[in-house]
C-alpha cells in the first residue's frame, strides 16, 4: 500500500447519500434534518437515526482498523 491509498482511505467520510440509504429516507430528508431547527425548512431526523449512524460509524471504524493493521504489517515487513 502506498501513501496516497492510505490517506485516501483515512479521508473518506460518510456521505448524505449513504446516510439516506441506510436510514431508508431521501437525501433531501437528511439535508433538512441537518438544518438549524429554527429554519422553516427543518425536518426531524429519521426515527432510527442513532442506530443508523452508529452502524455507519462502526463500519468506518472497522475499515480504519483494517488500514492500521495493514500499515503496521507493511512497516514490519519492510524492516
């Protein structure tokens, strides 16, 4: 693995598209739920938002853990 690949993985984020798909709502619903509650366009987040975001966070943390393992193994192998 090279530096660019490793930093590309680290810079990935969860997108509104991914959140919407995981929650079973539209991207517009996610965008509106992120607005200031004082805004007239604000809408409540999906009912299961905590569970959905926790799962997405766990998936991403697993991906980062795998990256850390690969990089550590690569470092050991290069010695």
